[in-house]
C-alpha cells in the first residue's frame, strides 16, 4: 500500500489522501500549483482543457478543485464548475481569475464556488483559500457517534470526552474536547457502509440496498461478507451503535437526548 501524509500530517493510503482537481492551461502555473499542493498532502489531478476536466470529474472522486475561469476551447471554467457541482456537489471549488474578471468570479461564487483568487497570488494566499475550502468540506464529512468523531473521507476516528475545566484549552467554549489518541482507522469499504447508514437514518437500510450501494453488485447479497464488514465496523465505532433490523438490515442507533448518532 502506498502511504502518504495527509493534510493533518497523518500517515494514510494514497487512496485516502484528499484529491484535488487542478484545471489550468498555463503549464508553469500548473507546476506551481501541483508542487505546493503535493507538499501539503493533497493528490493533484491536472487538466489543461475543459473537456479533459469533465473526463476527470466523471472518472475520479474529488474532494476539492481549483478551476481557471478562462480555458482554451471547449467548456469554460464556469461550465466545468456547473458540471462538477451537478455530478459531485460535495466538492469545494476555488476559482482562479485575472484582475479584470471580477464579474465571472462573482458568478462562480453564486454557482457554488467557495472562493476565488486573483492572479498573480502568493503561496500563502493559495494555501489559505484551499484550507478554507477543505475545512468547509470536512465540516460536512464528519459524524458524531457517541464519544467518537468519524471522518467519513479518511476514516480517521477520534474520541471526545469531558476534561476538567482548568485543563480546557484557550478558546474552548466547553469542557468537551477531542482526544488525540490512536483509534483504528476505517477501511474504504467500512467508510462506504457507514455513509450508507448515516444517509439511511432511523428507518435503516436493507441488506439488498447496502449490497448494491457498497459492493455495486447485481447478484444476491452475500450476507456473510456484509456481516463480517459490519462486525469489523462495530469493533471500531462501538458495538452498541449499529442495530440489526431482524430479517431486513441495519441502522445506526441515535442518542436521542443529544440528537447525535
């Protein structure tokens, strides 16, 4: 397995590192973007034309994108943005624009881009914009399950708990903090299963639907494989949080008094 450091400095597989689409027709600018973002723990995917960008959007799961508004021939940056937000609406987008293109940049924000940068820009400005976009994405990619916070992109698990008031860090509004202790990381299959459980909510999800969504199989569900995967997932997030719906499937148990999973 190819191991890299992600944006938080953790060792993860290359498949779990955040993937960022770079759509820029200037080769020198592409090199600058790729070098800086690789150094920060991203996996960059590069396209220099709009049609190539559309192909990558269809082929790859993307966390973030940096799109130049002006692209030679074919779809424009705004058209690529519109397609990306239709196919992968959860992806955050930072637009690149020239000084005289303020109006298209504002249009891009209205169409779903999280930010835009005016060229030329400094390295710290680029990284700050990308980090804001990543945090916006991450805020939607985390789920609280009991005393654990699970990142549905990386599969990382952190525990939360109460600490004495005198030990609370500056800026914390309560005594509840995340403990930076090592907890087993979810596999890609376990992440996919947990996503399905979160989306299904209180009604739960059937064996058939879970099989189709996670394993993309048209055959009859392999209940043994499903049960082994759920057993592993339970060991990592807490056995009590996944309930069996007898004869039908599974659901996450909600901690009703706190409104959490």
